[in-house]
């Protein structure tokens, strides 16, 4: 009875309050739809987060794999160093490493922090000899690699050779001392390409690559589109090997809101429409009739709005005939999704565009919908694009008929998830590829769990102990080490482990690690304990293992904690590569190289090799430093070294000759001078061979022979020959003079003696005897003059001293002081006191005395004698210029006889014609020269050129 009484009262309230009823209905419907939209918003958001996470996982796996390859590359490169710390076969090994790792742009060896070896060198020349440790940009990250004692990837930084790049540096130690770095260079674009970032479709997402600047503390971004993305949906991936962060950012700030906006708008419209309909239905019939026209208008407007939302939705929407499967109505997004036009799709059915393998499930769910077993369904299915490609979608289908009505049409909302499926498949393939690589790897691989061992070491406070304390404890407590071995669990091993250890079964090898580790391998396990105690995630060590047949094998053990397991160490990959053959080969190569280098060093010459294009020396033997004083490093520093050491006077023609001959002749040789490090001059005979590959010159090889001694002997021989030739010329000239002068005197003596014999009186004989005495005196003077000339021309070993020219002039002026005073001559000695010449003292005094006394003797009677002396440098020689204002010499008349013996040009009774002749011979004997300028009655200027 109570229920019956309440029902009419409630109905009456509803009909009496149509506005409030409609409003309450609107609130209830809107709340319900808001809840549904909210759930859909979170589902889309979760899918987007999952998709971004999958993409970042793919990128992380690619980068980690490539960084592992870099580590292997730097380690391999470091093995090229011999016991002396010199790389062997660097170019060959570098070439193989770069060719086998397309992810790597270049490899380097950096002794003492200075880049000395680069492969490939071409394009990286500007980085050669670059000091990393003392570089403001590179120093901090280089020291960080040393501090961590493992490979560290610096950058991205501006490279010396241009562009942005990442440099992985592995510190190398020789004899427990830091040797330098083994490094790989990866340009930023190469890293992005290898990581797969460039291959990701950028229509929805974009990447950003960053690193914290240690100086400013700010985060630096290296990819385009550096706008602030804090308000956008993004995920971040950390790469600890280089302290990098990789961001994956959704381009659309309101992407999810746009996805759910159509549903929200439709729900809002539906709520408003239904509420309004109820409100109008509850109105009085007269009022309802009056509002029919307005309602029809509203319905038309709502239909237009619905169609607009339907067409502009961000997901595909399809209206389908449930019984026939024909497409009745489609929106723009669905048309774009399948590549068909609206007209083409309206002629097709669901079967025509659905993948055949998904039809059975689709029809089964549709049958359940038609049989009213379900009111809606969702499924993931495949459509076939017009071009034949597969489109993966999430489809949600709802009927457009009421419950218990005959099925008519339904509507499907379709979301394209192709990219998500591709990412999922890529992850699956990556996992399969990893398992395949693990099982089929040619290197023995162990997957082990060290988590219990880590806990045990922490309990024993190993983290707070020094390296020395830990090693000492382990050496003195073998049972402790055995217990540590028992705590390690072997999770999995690959096939190569069976080949290396030859167990009966795989289970036998995995049952207990203690069965594998014998006393010979105990040091390697102690090293692993030490690495765990010091919080290290990587370890490389050479060790030995004893096979079941008793044979010892050399192995390279690499201990790496898998990414994401650094805290627990429950997943550690250990690779044990058998390097026995390599060790033996390396020893053979080292011995062969030592023998070859020893043989080359016995050759008495510089054996060399250089690049054809750059002239950079790639090899010189030890004789290079012995002969020139330059070290091997200086020889191989850059392409300008050889050209700069060639003598400046030979440099231009030598470089041109070498360039031309290298292009035209396969073998040639030439001689030139080089400057040694101590400044001395070395004569070199260079024998060059042009090495070609595929008909193209690639390098030059040859030997430089020191021919300095033979050149000096040749020079001495030429000087001796020239001296003999000159002496012969002078001797011949002297013989002419002697023949002429003696013949004149002997003829006079013969004539006088004949006259004496024929004389009749004593007076006549006395006069003739006086004449004979005069001739005899003149003959004696001639003999003295000739003797002085002979002394000058035959004196080879003259004493040479460093003489001050101004002091010697003043000395001569003092000797001639009486003549100067008698002539009242003006002497102007402008020779600087710091001028010195290397000369024979007696010759210099004789030359100065002769020229100055002649200037006084042949002064002009009508003017005061003025004699000016000055010195200067001309063509590298010191010149003394002596000028006077005397009577001068007619050079047109006497120029060719000026320095002849007994040649006089004035009527001065003191003139004998011997002074200038002797002076000229003295100057010639000192390898000098003398010139004269003179005009009659004006004056004379002599210029003496000192060697």
C-alpha cells in the first residue's frame, strides 16, 4: 500500500516540475558520460605512455649495444700497444675496427692525453696533436674517465675537425702507470642514426638529447626544437655511460583531450538533447504543440553539429548496416586511414577492407551483438590499406538499436595503433635476436646472479675497505673465496661455453661455479669481488682456464652488469673469449717486428714512408733521430715537417721537383740540404719509390743517405782546384812581369858593360860604372818588389784574426800623422766602433796605409785635402769606402791598367807603380774585392769588400 501511494505522488512531482526534472536528468546523464569519457581518457593516456616507453626501450637497446661495441673497439685498439707503449699495426687494426663498426666514425690513441694516432686520418687532420688533458673543453671529462677507470663518453662537444661529436675514452695503463687513452669518435648524427631516433616517425613525437653542463649546472640540449616542453607529455631515458638524457616528447600538448573531445561533445549533446526532450514532453500539450517548430529547428542544428563532429573526429567513425556489413557512413579520418575516397568506401563492406585472418573473430562478436548477448564489444584487428599495407586498429562497436529490437545498424570507433604494434614487434624481434646472439655467439657467455654475493660482501663491510686490504684478505683466506664462489648462481650459458670447458652435459657446467673455477682462474674471481666491493659495473681482465683434458687456455674475461640491475647485481653477463691463438700470434708478430726494426736500424740511412697526398710521415727508423736530431714523433707530426727542415735556399725547387717526379716517375733520387735540429747543415741523397694501388699513388717510400762528408770532400777538392788554377794564372802573369822587368835591366847592364869595355878614358869608365851602379840598385828594388809579390801569392796559410776596423784605421792615421799635418788634411773617420772583420793584421795595415797615403800624396794643390772613411753592409759583405777630393784618375784612359805593376798615372816623382799592385794582390789573397770610382780634378773613391 505504501508503494502504491508513493508512486502517484512521485509521478505527480515529475509532471509538475518539468524544468527541474529535465535538469536533474541532464546532470545524471552528464555525470555518467563524464565518467565514461574519463575512463577513456586514462586508457588512451596509458596506451600513449606504453607506446612511448616501448620506443625508448628500443632506442636504449640500440645505444647500449653500440656503446658496448665502442668499449670492445677501444679495448681491441689498446691491445695494439707493445711493451714500450708504441702502437703496432695501428692503421690496419683501426681500419678493421671502423669497417666492422659503422657506428664508429674514427678511432684514436691518445698517449699522455695528446692525440697522436687517428684512423681514418683523412678529414681528422686538425685533431692530430690536440692536447685533450690541457683543453678547457675536454679536460674535465677526460679526467672523469681516468677517475672512473673505465670508458666514459664525453660530449656532445664541438670537434677540432668540425661538427658535434661524442668521444668515448678508455684509460690505458702500462706498468701500473697511466699511458693515455684508447678512444672512439662518434659524430652526433651517427649516434642518432644508429640509435634509431632518426627512423622514428616524427608526426606524433619528437626526441631531445641533453647533458648537464658541469660548469654552469644547466641542462644543454643538442637537437632541434628546443622549446620548453614541461607542459607536454614526455618520458626520459638516462644513459649513464655518458651522463646523457634522451627525451621522447608528444608534439601535441592536448592530444589526448582532442581524442576524447568528440565523445565528450556527443555525450554532452546527447544529455542536453534528452533532458530537453523530457522537459518538452512533460509540458502541456498546447505548449508542446507551440514548440514543435522550434524543436524541429533545434534538431536540425544538432544534426549539423553531429555531422561536423563526426567528420572532424581524430579517430575513425563508421556507420555500418549490421545485417549486410555495408558501410553506410564514414568520416574523414577513416577514409585517410585506409587510403580510399568516400565514394569508394561506400561501395564496400566490412569484409572487403578487413584482413581475412580477423574476419572470423569479427563476425563472432557481431553475432553475439545481434543476438543481444552483449551490448558492445572491442577488439584489435587489421584493415587492408588501398596500397596493400596492413593497418592495425583498436575497434569499439556499439549497436544503434534498442534492446529487444530487431538489429539494424551499428557504429564503430576505430583508433590506428599501427605504430604501437610495430614497436611491440620490434621489441619482440630484439629479444629473439638477443637470445640468438647469446646462444650462437662465438664467445663463451655466462649469465649469472651475484645478488647474494653482493649482500654477503656488504655484510662483511667490504665497501669501506681499501683495495689493498681486500686483496690481502682474499689471498690469506681461500675458504672465504670458496664461499663467495658458492653464492654465485649460473642462470644460463651459451653453446661456446660447452666447447671451451667440455662438460658432460650443460647441467653439469651450470650446477656449480666452483667446478669451473680452478686455482689458475682464482685471481680473476678475486678481481670480480674487488669490482663489486668498489661499486663497479664493468671489469675486463685476462686470465687462464684449465680444460677438462688438462690443457691451459688464455682467455679475456669481461664482466658486465646488465642495465637496470646495477643495484642488485642479479643479472651479470660474463664473456670468456679464448685468446690463446691471438696471444701466440701477437707474440710472433712482436718478435717479427722487432727483427725487422733491428734490421732496418742497421741500414746507414733514414728509412722512411709517407702519405702521397699529405706528405705526413707514417714511419721513420731510429737513424732519423741519430742523423737529424729530430725524434720520430717530430718526423710524424704533420705534413709540413719535411718541407720546413729542407734548407731555405733549396726548399722551393726541392718541393716542386718532388711533386712533379712523384706524379711522373715510379723511382727517382735527388740531392739537397737539410737543417738538423742543432742548426747544422746536412747533405742528403734521397732515393724515392712511388707506391701505387689500383694504378693510383698512395704512398712514398725511400731512404735518405747522409752524404755530408762526401760533399765536404768534394767542396775541398773544388777549392783546391780553384786555388791551383788561380795560382797558375798568377804565376803565369808574374812570369811575364819578371821576364819583362829583368830583361830590361839585364839589357841595360849588358849595354853598359859593353861600353865599359870599349871606353878609352878613366873618366868615361867612371861615369859608366856609376850608371851600372844605378841600374844595379834599380834591379835590386825590382827583385825586392817581385819577392814581396811572390810572398803574397804563395802565402796560403795566412793568420786570420777578428780585427776592429775603426781601431786599425786610427792606428794608420797615427802613423801618417806628420803627412796629415803637413798637408793640413781633414780626416773623417765615420766607421762605427762595433765593426769587425776577419783579416790578416799585416795585410789590413798595408791596405789602409797604401790607400790613405795615396790620398794624401795625390791631393789637389788648390784645395784642402779631405779624406772620408765609412763602412756599411752590402749583399752580406762588409764594405770600407775611402773617398778623397784629390786630383783623381782618368779611368777611361787608365782603368784597365790601374792595378798593374809599375803602372803610374801622374808625374809625381814618388810614384813607382807598385803600391796598388801589391794592395790588389793582398785583397785577392783574402778572397775580397776592390772597386774604384774617379774623375780627374774631382776625387777618387775606393771600395774594399771584405769576405
